[in-house]
C-alpha cells in the first residue's frame, strides 16, 4: 500500500470539521499489515469535549422539534449515501484495523443494516394510550429523547459498532457525541463526511478524537445524559460505575469467552466451517468470536483432525488481498500479547496442535498471528480469560450436562453455540446455558439489527442492550400523562371516587 497522507485528523463539532484546540499530543494511525503510518490522530482535551457538549445541547430543541417522520427520512438518505460509500468504508476498515476485505464488507453491510432498523423509528418510538382508566379520564405514555448521548467504541469494528448507537440516538431526537477508538479513527471520518452531507442542525452529531482523558470527561461531564460503551470487561465496569456515579443512563458491553459445544451427531464439515469463521474471522478480534470448543464424547475424534487440517490451510496475509482468509491483529503489541498467551497455555500443560506464532508468507513488519489450536483443560487460564486473537482452545466433555457446566463456569456470558442435529439437545442447551446469545449450528450468533445484542454476566453491565427494541428504550424516556376534561359531562371528583372504590 502506498502512503498518500499523514494528515492530522480533525474533530467534527457543531456541524463543521474542527482542529483539536486542547490536544495533549497525537498518535500515529498505522496499518497493522505493514506498519505503515496512515494518519495522525489528536488526543483531544477537556475543552474540545466541552465544545462538543455545548454544541449538542444547543441543537437539542431544534432537532427534537423535527418530526419523527422527517428524522426517519433523513435516516433513509443516510442509508443510501453510506451504501454509495460502502467500498470506501470497507477498505478503510481493512487498512486501519486489518480484517480481511470480505469481513470488512460484511461489517459495513451490518453498519448499514443498523440505519435500516432505525428508519422504523416512527413505529418503534410509539407510546401507549388507554382511555377511560376512570370515567372521563385517559392515560397515555409517550417517549421523548433522553438528551445528549455519547458513545465510546472499540477498535475491532470501526464501522459497525458506532452505528449500534448513532442512528437510533438521533432517530429518537437526541444529540450525539462519538469518541472513536484512537487506533482506528479513519473509518468514522468517512461516515461523518456522509453525515455532514445530510444538512442536520449543527451539533446533532459530533465526533471527538482522543484517549483516556476524553473517556473520563464523558463520564464526568454534567451535560451528557447517557453513555454507551463497548470494550474490555474491566473498562466496561469502570465506565458503568463512573457513568452511574454522575447520574447518567449507561449501557456497557464488556469482554467475552464464547464456547461452542459440538455434539457427536454434528455434521462435521458444516461444523468445521462454522468454527473456522467464528474463531479465526477478524483474526479472533471480536466479542462474539468462538474461542473455546467443547467436544462431547465421540465428537472429539471426529472433529479435531478435520478442524486442524482446515485451519492449517487458511491463508494469512494483508486483508486487502482478496485471497487472504486471516488478516493481522490490530498491532504488534497485540501480537506479542497473544503469543505470550499461547506460551502461557503451553506452560500450563496445553498441547499445541496447530501453532500460528510464526505464520509463513507475511510481511515481517506486520502484526500477524496465524490460526492456533490448543487442547486444554477447562481450568486453564487460557480457557477462562479473553485472549482476543486467533487462538482456539479445545476442551473435552463426556456429556451434554458436563459441557453446559463448563460453559456456565465462565464469568462471561456473551454468546455460545451448539452444533447438533438433535432438537432435544438444543432445547436442553438453550434452556440451561447462561449466555445472552445462542447459536444453533451457527458459529457467530450475533443478532441482526432488529434484535438486541444481549450479553449476560461480565459481558454486559446495564439494563438495556444495544440495537433492536432495546435501542429505542435506551434512547428515550417515558412520560405518562393522565388527563380529564370537565366539558365531557363527567361529575367533578368522579376520578377519585372510582379510585377509592
């Protein structure tokens, strides 16, 4: 790839691109496949965030006064313009994050799907009415915007995850502030170019680049009413506690250690295909990656040889090459951390059946780790903790009951899958397993935009999940109105008489 620019990125505040005015330095944005510098991102400061909050609060009354139908029509336009830029967005995702171009295109399609779902706001934002709760007295509940909403998003989905929140928030009449990951800020520069073209009131959408100072500022700022976060479990807990301490509504999506249970009757070739995509897609850097396979009984002997052979054949390389099946991880630091996990697992007694620590035919300057498979005991640290790389642990169980115990012993509960043709096994599994998203013969059980991303346990802190119906619940407040009009002919005091009766 040829470097075309190392520009210093701007923030987007009050409807225009604005240089950071309070930057505490800057970071290089690098291509993980080659180490090439793509741009520089400012570490904005408190004054930059404050400007964004002031702009958002100033925009609220005007934006709320726009009808829900008009807001939905703008979202339809957003959907069409993002579709027109979909290849630009996908190539940006691959350049700055590393995932294969096929995975990046799929991510952008999910990003656009979120906007499609948010276009239904005139329906999904509707309230409830009950007339004659007492004689001549009606009661209704309406939904109104929460106010200024902010999102703090991770590196692994530069296009999609910000749009788990943005279209729903503005569709419901809120103003919005995005803090993208400082490791992958370029894709949202494209997205905000598209947003800028919509002619929204200045301040409805804002983007502030930065690091920890901006995160802490979002949690503490009195002008921000709601916070959405996606990242590691420890940081999710800090965000949840920090936002709650200042009275904000909060949803904090944390880490995962997703298990895939393989029963003896599983269709092996389709199961291998599902596991490969789950464990090694996006180089294992997604919170829905399947990172532990639990084989039940004879499934181990049937599955392992074919799984190892197929994983060994995956092509590792630059994600922009169409033939690449596993791209780099986000950085050389991440690569080194993943290698340390593999070495730790081996030291604990795990048997490495496929070693990806030194993949062939890759740029030595890149952050590459190849598909790695280890046979492990269920109590090993590498089985319990999130590695966030292309590392798959195989654990044995004798029965489905034992497999469920292994899965439920995890402190995480994001997603899980079972591979079987037995309806009875599926019924038992989905009933007893302690995870928020369940796949049946599906490796990545992430729901479409119209259903909530419903992690459990340490994988989620809050009450309302991302997208789906939960998004409208999160980005609106309910107001209940009880009304009576004396011109209806009802006698004064009838309401109270009926309540006492």
